[in-house]
């Protein structure tokens, strides 16, 4: 069966096989494009909003995105397509890259770079055929992806080179002539056309073309054409232009052999198609006369040097005067960073200056170096730089020379003072990571698991592959077991002694941090969770939020953490393990305990604020005023609170576990109760149950009776929501028993309410109605009164008292609307739809359920939507519209398969009855 595929190189479209699937307007197309441009990677919600609306998003932007995500999910489910996963701080499209035309084009370009001209021409022609018009057609104007045009130019240029190698000169003249007429500044294309004209016997036309391009560059840029075009011109004038080969001869003005200081490259490069295309595009800029400085930065072990050296070998022919290379030893654990004076000596010797003639003073060496390199067409690689100051004296003055710098730090100073272009190198895609291991150790079923445990970090992958290949006795199973233990993983990723490996590489980066930044890095190691923001870091370090943000961004500038979205910072998985070890070694027990304490206190305060945006709270916990507004993230409404919980949920669970392990039982049950409110927005049965179990155990260990009551009631609500065995009756009865020892009307009402619900589910309807009627009468506020009215209506429905049930449910809905509690409104509307269906009022039932569905979609209440689709299917079935009923039940099945598998069987049974 044909798999779904995504088109971005033209109008943005989704195809099911060869059939285009309607997806919606510009906003939906733009969202799909953003996710498909980064398959398998998280695209932050803020990034989506910025791309779709620029600097002026509407107030409802987050709600619109949530709704569009739900819309796309339904479309993809309908065609058995890939999933869009909610992954804090945004969404990711879980799809293989080869299903997307952009990534297919990049793969073909990468394969062609290693192929013979004949094979390359075919691969590149296939890549060009993927363009079906201007890229990203039909998306909002604010969504820009200039790299796609760079990719098209790179593919086209490489295909023309392959055709030149194959002697297809006549066809190329027809193809390239209109392109150069339209853009005479496109020197690479002009050079290709000159070659085609010359070898087709049209030498005069080739010379005239050069004159045209020269006039254009002088008139527009004020400079002569680049060195390669001038070299071509001279060869055509002398009538000795050789047939193009993969190696371009040295420039005419320098007949000596080009300088070549490149070290050996890895045999093959796994992945990195985007980064290679980016570097290739910068060569084009340099050839056009622009000063070009590129910085490739990234965390230790990510493969910066391997990438740049491999690329330099591939493109060396485009720099006819040669390549200079120097390791600046910025992060060498055995040697201090090289001084500029030493590096200049190395370069001057490479440029042919005799040792005795190298000047003594630094500024004289700089002047000599710049005079020797001026006007040359060269590539200068500066590997492993520590600071911008170390690099600046080595930057060539000539626009014809391209400089590429690698560093673990971002070197922002070069971007400011020298307009350097920066590229942060990330980890490899999973398939590329597996390929890297296979190059060293051969294919194996466990290689994907091994790659995942290595965090897709090239250094770790190479070490794992080397360990497997070095010993026939070592099995992949043993290595996976070793790396699967977080305590032994870093030890397993070292080779040839303790000074070689992932831990050693990270240690060099840490030891080079400034004092206060190193202190923050250490504190980060004691913070439970998988990410951190400036507000949390400010609480842990007891510093202002502005200072915490500055320190986190300084760590990001050193590539020890990454800012994955605005104010969301996360280290690589292996950096986290290193951080944990470092904190255990260098912080004492009191310092680690204080970090956990401040983390838990922060999450208590902010979770309390967030839950009050999600629902009306009746329990007595209140952290208002504990932190100032400036110390907390702004959470102004439901959507912001929902997003905060979604983003911070893994951290909340980690803080809960850490606090329990540290014996902070009072903190644990309070945090568990605060986090339980997130159930109104997200169905997380296993995590809710674990949180409630931990909260009950902690409240019992702390001897807090009220805490035990509230957490047992929370656990009862989970059992009722998911219809678990026993449906929470034991917890409700125990909570009511304990509530007699706590003079709290809200607690007593909550216990009566949950016991009534549990009794009704058990079939004891009259007892349930008596208990719920008492809860309605004694409720201390309208929030609990509304909940009791709704629950009583359900018990009356089961007892056959439909008029009473509808009256109570309408009263409950009125309270829910008055409170603005969207989750309760959705539940009440669903219940009214069911009651109206039973009463035979199908029009009212359908009206109620559609209103509930619209609200559930806008709020992304996925589990609620599944139940609502089931209700709607029953209403449509009763009305006799069986096709529509089947459609709604099928949607309910798809939703429940994802969020509530235990209810799938019931819906499938009803669906089968309609087949």
C-alpha cells in the first residue's frame, strides 16, 4: 500500500499515494510545512506562532494552532498517516524523512556528491524533478525558508557540473542561457555556460558572455568577477580550456601547486545534508565577491571538525589557490590554546615564507599574512577556536577567501564585528546514527537501540562502534545493557583510557567556564527534570530572573545546553548524565537538598497559579503571594496554563520523585494534589495514578489527615474517569471517614460527592442520590454545588428519573458557564446530550453534543472528544443517519486508541453493530 507523502517543493500538499488530500487553508498548510521541515524534531509553539504571524500574532494564536493541530491529526489518522505528537515545548511530526520531498532532495544531492558523473546526473535530475513550483506555496507570507532556494541552486549547479563532465554541452547552452540573461551576477552558472559554449566550438560567444558578466558585476557590485571566472576567461582567451574534471587547475596567476594543509577526512559522512548545503551556499557568496566567514558550533563530540574537514576535501577544487588549516587547540585537555602568533607562523610557513623572514612582532606577522593572501582564492579552516580574539588576527582580508571556524562556543563577537554566519550543529538523525555505527561494526538488530542510548551524538556513536568492532567476544546485547544503566553509561562511552571519551570531552568544556556560569551549571545538575527555564533557575540559585536568563544563555553560547524554545533550556541526554555525576561529586548533600527544595517550592507556587487558570479550586492549598509576579512565568489564561503544564509535566513528575526520595513528604502530597488538576486538559492515566499513589503514601508518611483525604479523592476521580475496577469506592469511603477528623466543609462535601458518584457507578442509585442531594445542600460554594448537581443528574439518569436529571444537569451547566470552567461545560453538555437522547429529544441532543465537540477541539480535550464522538454516533444512529453514525464512531475509536485504549472495545462493539 502506498504511504502518505508530503510536498513542500511547490504548493504545500499531503498525498495519500498519488491522491492529493485536502488539508485546509494557509494556516494549516503553514503548520504542516513547519513540522515537515523538521521531521522527528520538536517545533516549539512559539516558533510556530512567530513563523505563521510574524511579530503581530492574534490574541488567539495559541488556540488557533491547537485547533489546527487537532485538524491535521484527524486528517492523518484518516489516511493511516504519521502522528503529530505533543512533545513539550511544542509538536513533532513522527515521520520518516524520505516521505518528505525536501529531505529526499537533500539525500539525492548527498548521494550524487560521491557518485560517478553519469550516476550523479540521474540522481540530481530526479532531485530537481521534485520541485513543482516555488517552494512552500499556499502558506502565510510570514513563513520563509530561504534555505530551500539555496538547496535548489545547489542541486541545479551540481547537476550542470555532472552534465559538463558528460559532455552534454549543446543541451546546457539551451538551458543556461536564459538563466544567465536573467541574472548575470550568478557567476557559477555563468562559468558553467562559458565552459559549455567553449567546448561546443563557440569560443567568441564564451568571451562575449564574460564581458557581459564583467559589466554587470562592475556596475552592480563595483568589483571584477571572481577568481574562477577570471581564470576561465584567461583559458578561453588562450584557447586552452581543458574539459572539466572533478579537479580544477590552479589559478593562472599562481602556477605553483596549490597549498593543501587539510588533515585526513573520515571515509564517509553520515547525514549532515542540510549543513553541507549551507556551506556550499556560502561558497557561492564568496565567489560573488562577498566576505564570507562561517562558524560551525555545537556541543563537544557533535562532529564539527569531521563535518568541516570532510566538506573541505569535497570542495577543495573550488579554491584554486589552496587550503590552509590550523587546530587552534581551544579546548585541548593536554595543551593550552595556541596563540595567534604561533598560528600565523604556521600559516606563513605554509605560504612559502622562509623561517628567517618571519617577523618577530605579532602585528608585522598579521600584515605579512594578509598581504600574501590578499587576492587569492583560498579556503582557511580554523578548527577548535576558544574565543573570537583568538580568531580575528587570522581572518583574511580578501573577499575571495572563505574562512570556516569550528568552536564549542558560539563566538557571537565574530558575528557582530565580522558579519560571520553561524550554524549550530545538532545530533544526527536516528537513521544516520545507525549508519555511523554500521560503518564501524556492521549491521545488527540492536544498532537502533544503541544509537538511542548514545543520544545520536557522533563521538558516542563512534566509541560504541569501535568497542563492538574491537572485540569479537563483545556483543551488542552486552553493550546495550551497559549503556542502558544511567550510572554506567558515561563510563561505557570511553575508549583508550580515562582521558578519551564523552565524559572527558564534556569535562573540558565545563572546566573552561567562567566562575558564576560554572556555578549555575553545577546547580543545574542538582535540579530534577529534563529542562529548565530562567524562572526556575532564578528560584534555585536565588538570583533575579534576568540574571538567571543571562547565565542560561551563556551556557547555551558554550553549547552545553540548548535553548529549544523561548526561555526553555535543555541539555543533551548525555550532558544531563554528566551534570548529575558532576553535582554529586562537587556539591555537598546540603547544597543538593537545597536545590531540590527550591525546585519543589517553585513548582508548587507556579502549578497553583496554573491550576487556578484551568479550573475553580475547592481544596485549601493556596500559594498565592509566595513568589512575586516577576519571579513567575506569566500565565494569563487557560491556554497559557495548559501550555505550561504540557511543557513542565516531565519536570513536575521528576520533582515529585526527587522530593519523595529525599523524604520531603509534605511537599510531595501538596505537589501531587496541585498537579492533579491537569487532568482536565490531558488524559494521562498511568502518570495520574502514579502521582496520586505517591501523594497518598506521602500524606500518610507525613501524618497529614487532610492531605490523605484530598489525595484519596483525587485517586477516586481517576478511577471514576477511567472506569477502573471498583471505581474508587474504597478511596471515597476512607476519605469520608477521615474527613470527620478535619473541620472543613469543602472536604466533607467533596467526600460526599465522590462517594455518591462511586455508589451510582456501582448501581446503588438511591443511596447515591441521597448522598449527592446532601452534597448539593451543604456545598460551601457554587463550584462544588455545580459538581454535585451534575453528579446527581447522572445518578437520577441511572435510576430512570429523566426529568429530574435534566433539570439538575441544566442547573449544573448554568453554574459551569458562570464559572467559565470549560472542562465542566464540555462534560455537562455531553451529559445533557445523553439525557436528551434517552428522553427522545434528538434535536436537543445533537445541538448539545456539537457545542461540546467544538469546545473540546479548541481546548484539545482529546479524551473528552473521544467520548463526545461516541455520543454523537449514538444520536445519529437514533436519527437513522447510519453512515454519519459510523463515521463518528470510527473517529471515536481512533481517538481512544491514542488516549484511552481501555474504552476502545465498547466503541468497536457499537461500530460493528452498524456494519
